């Protein structure tokens, strides 16, 4: 029955998404129609107004029909749940859902769409409840040294396994640790995920079946920002889990933002400039709050509240230094080969720049100041290969051990 309900929920979620997307496209077409019938900077005639009125009635009718059909289908699918066969949850299905949440996860959450991802701790792709009995059942063996694996944007916990290698599993085996994976909706604001991560960690530590000895976080990309946000809120609230946290290892984390999101922001501005292309600007604004947080690496609520996140503006983040109570390590990927060039002049891992990964900044007040011995550059390694590079694994292992 659980698998049947899962299949029903997924189809319902897709139906709602298609319905909402269709209405959004209708809005776009109507706006373009108005731009054509009423050219910018020119007066409109009575005939033009009549054409717009008639067209408006048609567009309204289409919207009503779309909503009716969409809602009816959604309810019908819920009623027909018992007839659905069993669904096999594949890695591909998980990956697709994670990408969808990364791009429009805040929208899915707002609409309570069944496709939204709820934050949870998982092991071997399965969620477990945060009570002692459930955690004991989830793990064949368990100890007090915990490694937390935090994935990046548009990804999930299963994707830590790449090319038959998983940093977390191998570390758990070779260093006698217990590995826990966080699964979260990367389309939500980083600070929203940070605060929820803080709350879940408190429950995890409080109910862990054996005495907790230490926590180590290994985070990839956006996961590093979520971890820093959680630690900030945890220290502000004096959460008990922060006292067990010994080390955070960042893999390709955009501490000062990603150039790709900065490019997306400029695209918004360019499209908004002309009245003829302005309707298309809304297409650039489909990207989630989590994605726009990556422009500069927002960590806190105040970094984005009461602001238009699509407006072109400078870095207004509150600077959050690295915690002095934790050992912080950072590994940056560089797609090019090692050369004699200064690190600051090297290229990036095709997603995050070297300077951002290592916490460098042109303003001294924003530098993160990682210890030199706590940073490492992985040459000929792109952003996703940070998860499978065996030299990176060896470096992580040496830092933890």
C-alpha cells in the first residue's frame, strides 16, 4: 500500500505541476499578445482595446478550464490509488525528483505538492525515524563517532555513490564510523534548510542509541552552506549537537557564491530592459530560492528577507566567519592541469570558482581564513568528480583520522 500511495502521490504531483505550468504559459502568451496589440510608447485605438478585451475573455476561459481539469484529475488520482500497481523507486526517479526540487523546490513546498522533498536523515537510501529503536534497526552496527554527509543542489544522498565509490561508506568501514546522510529540498532558502537541519541534528544526537563521541560533517557544494547555516543557528541557540561537532570538510562549496547564478541574475536584467522581451523575464525567475541564494552564498534569513531576490544588486550578506570551535577544511576542484599560475588565477571546477571554494575574497572583512594546511586543490577534477576522486578521499581520510 505504501508503494501504491507513493506512485499516486508522484502522479498527483506531476499533474498539479503541469496544471500550474500551463496557466503560467497562458499568462505569458497573454502578456505577449498585449505587447503586440498595444506597441510600447504608442497610443491605443478603440479597436485595439476591443481586441484585447475579447482575447482576455478567451484566456480567462482557458485558465478556468485548465484549473478545473487539473483539480478533477488530481482528486481522481487520489481516489484511484488502490488500483495502481507497485512502483519500484529507482535511482533515476530519485535523481529526477531531486533536480525538480532544486529548480522549483520552494514552489513545490508552497503548493504542498506531493513531489516536494521533506528533510530527513537516511541510510542506504531509506529514511529512519529519530528515535533510538528506529536508528538501531536502521544500522547493522552503530557507534558514537558519526559522519554526516550533506549533498549539494539538485542532488540527493544516493548520489554520494559515484563510479562505485562513496566517501562516506569507505570512511565508515576503514575508520570505524557510523555514516548518516541528510536528504533535503535544495530549492528552499539555505537558511530555511539550515534551521531545520539544526533542529533535526538536535533530535539525532539526543536519541542516538549509544553515547555520541564526535560529529564530522562532509559537505558537497550547497551542502556546505547549509551546514554553516545550521552551525550558526545551532551556536546561537546553544544546541547540544554543536559541542560534539569536531570537523567540517567542504567539497567545492561556493562560500562566496557561484558565477553561474550571477550570470542568471544578469539575464533577468537584460530581459527586463526591453518591453518586447520583458514577458520572458519570468522564465528566468522560475529558479528557486535555493538557487538564487547561491549568487553570493546567503546563510541567514536577513540575507534575503524583504528583498527582491531577482533584482540586480551587490553582496549584502552578513559576514559569518568560520566557527572557532570547529576545525574547518576545504577542497577545491580545478578542471585544468596543475600549472605555475597562482591559485587565484586558476579556473574553476566548471561550477564553483577556486577562490569561492577556498573562502578567498577581495575584501579582507569577508575572507574566511582557512588554515593553509586545511585546504587542498584537486586538479583535473570537475564539480561532480569531487565525489569520486580517490586522492580526495585519501585527503579526507587523513584529516579525519
